[in-house]
C-alpha cells in the first residue's frame, strides 16, 4: 500500500525536540513513530494505553511529591524492597 496521506499537527517546540531525540535513540523517525502509534490504535480499536482523570488521592500525591512532602527515601534497591516488605 502506498503511503501518500499527510498528517499535520502543531506542538510545542521543546516537546518536539525532546521526543524526536528519544525517537533517534530508538532508531526511528517521527514518521515511523506516528505510523506505529496509528497501527496500535487500529489494533486496540482505541488508544493503546489507559487515559483517565486522576482521583483525589493521586492528585494529592502529585502535589505532595512536587512539594517534597511525604517522601520515603531509600539508600538503595535493597532498602527500597525492604520498606515495601518484599
């Protein structure tokens, strides 16, 4: 099948630059990434990831961590897993 359809979209320059750097590290172009996304939408018959509005607890957690509150600090992975009880 011939690829002849065009997609045009506007985005923030900083976001575009950062994302295209990631694509480059993955060895793909923006066009390939867009085609991959479109293919996944087709296969899933919707977005290939969950999209939802965060609940009050999640929003509060975001606010707390952004403010540096209620953080659990770990010195290494072992300490992290110990604190999780794993």
